[in-house]
C-alpha cells in the first residue's frame, strides 16, 4: 500500500500527467461526470485504508463516488458492494458512482479472488460508509443546531426529525470538501433488521449497458494514437529462439516494428488486422524438447515428481483402523488440466511513454500487477499505474495479467499506446491452467454404520502462481528471460476442501505437492475444492453403497453443524429425495434405453464458508455412454444474503460451468505443446446440453456474516453427477471428464 | 534432445463442424450458415474503398476488402457490441445481422457485406430505448460478465424475427452454436422466452 508522503506527491504529479486519461476518456462508470471526477482526484490523498477520503467522495452536486479496490469480474459484486454502501450511508444505490481497481486511486483491498469481495471487501466498505454517515450527522448537527439523535437521513438528505424544513443535503454538508477523518471502526452499523437495500434483489448496475453494447470492456479501450500488437508464440515458454526473419513481414502494410527481446517476439502494426497478419507471416523458428508426458502417463509422472508430503489433517489412527476393517474400500480418482476458457481472449492496452506507464487491464489485482510490470519495463513502481477495466469473465488467474505484460513491453518498444488482443489459440495454449489432480482414497464403514477409517492422498501441481515482483511470473517476462519462474509452491489452494467437514474418528488427509511440471498452472475457480470434493464426495457415495446406507443418511451421521444439516434437508425436500441405496437394477429405464439416476453431494466451501448441498438427476445412455444432466437442485447458505437475485445468478452459473467441467473439459496436449487450442479442441457445455431446470433454495441468515458465493456451488456438482451415473447404471466413473468413451469403459468395468 | 523447429502457421481451419449431443435436434431454425467463411480471394490492395451500410448509415471503410467485418465495425466505426471471441466462427460473440440473418463477423470479409444491410447490437436499441429482447435480458438479469451477450441477443433476435413463438427446443437448437462460459444459459433461455411471450402483442422488434 502506498501511504508515504513521497508517493502522495508522485501520485499527484502522475495524475496530472495522465490527466487526459482521467478527464477526457470515458472509461469511468456511467454517472461519473468529468467535473466530479476531477474534483475527486484533487481531493484524494494517496489511498489509505484508514482514511475515509480514500473510500468515498461527495460532490457539490450530492453525487457519491466510491473508490473500491475490489473489482467487477462479472459476478455482480460491484452491485452488491453498492448495496452495502447505500445501506449504511442512506443513499439510493443508483446515486452511487463507482471507481474500481485503480492502483493510483483506490485502496488496495487485495486481489478480487476467493469469493472474498463481499465478505472482506464489503466489510471494509461498510465501515467506511458508516463512518461517513456518522461524520455527516455530526456536521449536520452543528449546522442545524440539533443533536445527532434528533436527525435522520433519507436518500442523501439529513433532516431534523419532525421538522422537514430543517434539512441539508450531503453535498451541502461536505460537497467538494474532504472528511479529513480516520475510519474509527466505532461508527454505529445498522442492524440487519433495519436493512432496506441489503437483502433485497437489486438489478445489476451494468447490465443495461452490457446488453446494448455500451459497456466499456478492456477490449474496447481506445487511446489516441493507439496501435495494435501481437506476440508471436513459440511452442512452449521454454523454447529456444533460433531465428527471426524480419524480411518476412517487411513488405506487409502497416507494420511498425518487429520487437525482439530475448525469446519474446512481437509485432506492432497500425491496424489490428495488419498486426494479426504480420504475426502469422513472421518467419520465426524455435527449438523445444518434447517434455510433456503422454496423457496416459500424466498421473504416474505426478507421483514420481512429488518428493514431499504434507499432512493436511489427522484424527485418530486411520492406518490401524483401515488395517483392521472387515471390508476396506480403495478408489483412485483423476482430474485433468482445465482452462478458464474465457469467451473473450485476454486483452490489454498499455501506454508507456517516457517515464510513465499506464496499463488498462482486467487483472484481478491492479495493485499487485504494478510491481511485475514495473520490473518488466525497468521502471520504478510509482511510475506505473494499472487501471482495472472489466474483461470477459476470468474465473480465476487467466491470461489477463500476462497480456498486460505483452502490451507494456510492446508499447515501451514503439513509444505509442499499444493494444494486444490474444487470439483463441494464445488463450488456450498460454493461460495458466487449472491443475490436474490425482487422488487415492481408502476407507471403511464399521458395523455401527459409521465410517471407521478414511484416508486421502492427493497429488497436485500448484494452484497459485500469481504475478510477483519477479517479472518472469508474467509470460512476457519469462520469454524475455528465456525461462519461466517456478515461483513458490502455493499449496493452500490445492488443499482447499481436501479435508472434509465430516466428523471422522480415524482420518488422515495427506497432500503431495508436484513442485514443477512443464505445464504452467495457477488458480481456477474454486482452486482444489471442486477436485477434492469430487474425490471425497464420490468416495463417500462408494462407502454408502458398500454399507447399504442411504447417501444422505451416511453424511448426516457424521455432521452436527445445524447449518450443514439444514441445507441437506432443504435440498432433499426440494428434490423429493426418497431414502435409497443405489441399486441400478431398480433404476428407471426409459423405452429408448435411457437409464435415470440421481446423486447427492454436500460441501462446506473451504470448510468455513458457504454450505452447499446438491442433487443431480441424470440420464445415461448405456449404448453411447452419453450423460445428460436433467435437473440440479441446490440448497445454499452463505450467511447474510446481500443481493438474492445476484446470488441465484452465481449459483446457476457455478452449476452450469461445473457440469461443463465435469462432462466435457480436459486440456489436450502432445509431447510439445497444448493442442486443444480452439473450441473444438476444448469443448464446453452448449445450450443443447444444459439441464431442464436448476432449482435453488437460498437460505438467508441475516444474523450471520456474509461469506462468498462466487465459487462454492461448483464444488458438489462433479460428485453429484458421478453418484447419479452410478445410481443409474452401477458404473462408477472416477475420472473427469465423463466423456462417452469413459462412461462406456466404466459400464464395461462394472459388469466384470 | 530432438531439435524440433516449428514454423509459424495457421493451425486451425475454420470450424465447420459443431459438436452435438445425441439428442440435439437438427439445426433447422435457420441453419448455421452464419458460420461460413466469406473472404475475397484476391490480395492486392484495392484502389476503391468498400461502402457498407451499418445500422442504417452508409460508411466508406478504409480497410482492405479482405478484412474481417468485426475489425471494421469495432475499430473504424467504434461499435463495441460485436466482440472478438475466437476469430474462427466457433463461439458467436461477434454475431451481427446481415440482411436480417445472423452472421459471424469475425469470419466475414467486409467486402462480402457491401451493399447489404448490417445491424449490430447498437442498432437494436439503446439503454434508454432497448429492443424488447434487450429489455428481456435486463428483466431476467441474463448476464454475468456479459461478453457473449452480444451474440446471444443478435442470434435470438434473428430467431424471433423468423419464429416469433419458438418452443424451448427451438431456442436451444438456435442458440446451440453460441458459447457462454459464465453459465448464464438458463437465464438467456428465460429472456428469449420472455421476449417471445411479449411479442404476442406486437412484433418482437425491428427486423434486420
């Protein structure tokens, strides 16, 4: 966080330099006028989490502008956070203008990740808004000569209770001025029972602009004099550049420069189509070794590469309990590499001229991107400004940061603003992938119908390779340096939901980090949680079947948290669940041979966050191996609900995306490179494959803090589908994706 | 260590085939002819500019006739509705109407639409005066990141212009060629159904 006086000065100078971008460019949300924005900038000191003026500015025209470090990634969080501010400040949400994720203008609230925006970011904004409300009441008290206790606020107007003629607007109280107030944390917060905005469905602020082509995505940023860049890609980041024949593009129209730094090769051209054409035409040759394993050997390679292990959790003596069990069960589950697969390939615009760099990026961490960009450019960090501009949905660490590095490097080379739009091939082959994982489970159910032993061992590459101060954590920096930074292995993400929340007397949960693997991996929605929950909740089902116990009942026997039991009961009711022991010979078979089944799964996200229970109903065609998810019921408890419709939208999205990941998605590669570089090579769910219905119960707990809902509902879906396939057919599918081939294979195995 | 020298090349042929599941009905609504690639073969720089009509206004464009219509709409006409998604005609984010039919602007040469009527998302309606389908998307809150929504609305608008009261299967079939990653499909279908229901009282809106 930049709070020193020197950074204040340089920031002001910087903003003056960049004035054209602030005042003259319509990047800012609709509703912010240049006047109020210029005023706001003049008022701001360097953003500091403690200073009220860093969060909130009120104009003479009563306009409220909030400066938020958390950013809109398409999940509706900018609307939910507006609701929180509107509630505490007593203004209509529509009156609030929003500036988000600007490394020079907004407080660093940390990256917008891990479903933490409402939980943590919202709590900060709530305190800021409450502090502003208290400050405004105190100002009004002095001016209206009435005690604060006799004042009330209605949509930005403070008045004396019972005497509406004595009133002052927010603008009249502080408009154009500063609060000069530290956030004490002691300003009174409203009780949830008083909420009028929070907890009620509010239409997403930006959707009208999004459905009419008026929303400014980072892809839509155009700066005066802007030109277009493309990076010419080697087969892999560690390839050696042998030659670049610049004459191959010398006669092409519009080409400004071939840029070469280390093994980074790019072209810059006046027009976008010229840059695309030049990048294709440029004759560059690389050498690379075929280091990627055959897909069939992938998981064996994981085991050979992992040299350490970490006990995530342990209780009792699982090894002895397993050894003495009458009927121990063992199962191996596998998950593939998957893509974020944003519909819009990553894009950025950089303007690097002289000693100042401005980068427009859909990064999840504008503040965190400053250091690697500065290192890449060889500039001090306080000369680099990163301005978040919404992108295509990212679902985690996709190519957004990397393309910013590409654009910055090319802009620095040509001294003009450069826009870089990744191709579909760039995106699929170069985004950091969601890690593949291998699971070996063992367990047993005792004579008392409870689980007597449970062991989990998982192998995974890193789930966290975000950019750091090391520029080689960006693809452009890695190409310049000629190597990719391995970075510190972040194991926490892979262990998300490795341990269940079931009370198990004898359990041992062990993770085996795969420290380096020639496919770059990082955070994909939910990190390890969907994979771990696939293994855990599938295995739970296997234990239930072996012991002849209803799958919901066996879980209930190992849970005591009333909120966990409540979501399970809710989804069972919603789905019309009848206690069952999966017995495929009894499952319904339609006249066309389709077998119907249903499966259950339950996860408390990250063990301390949202509670989610799901029932999936599937159709399986044994002859083709095709699986169709017909209906999904979800019960979801994330504490206090801020925007109920926004929450439902997120749950629906998680369910559909999770069906896609479960049934269809795996990164294809050969010994050299990723080969699934278009939508045929990396298919995702289509309209003809969506469920007939997604039925959702959201359980509101106004008395409980809000926790995130951006990821949680993905986690139980893969196992719910796997369990449903077993229920329908008796075939246990233990490897994602559940392609027709794999389902047929499982069907054959089940009949052995 | 084998020395594998690779030359840059276009790896991908434009996708002609779409993946179907067993139950997918035939693409009868209006086929997938919006996915065909239309380029002019000749490469020499022309001396005459291409004139195109977009949202009712004529423009002389400076781009080479082979240039994808998408780049012309976005970069010359500053129309941000159509989006770059794949450049391969596979995802639909770039969809526009050409003479009323949905067409992938990323694989359509600008010269191929000379003399034809091009309508973009901006041509359907504005935030203040949205097209009924745009209003239905707002009413259903049928967007998350919204990047694919241009294609969803343009494709659905063409469907409703031809089939004002589509069945659910008609909708799924028509929309099957467009991809959404946020998983907003359920809401998109509801929005199309809502717009179709509203069209009983009148036309769904402007035809292309």
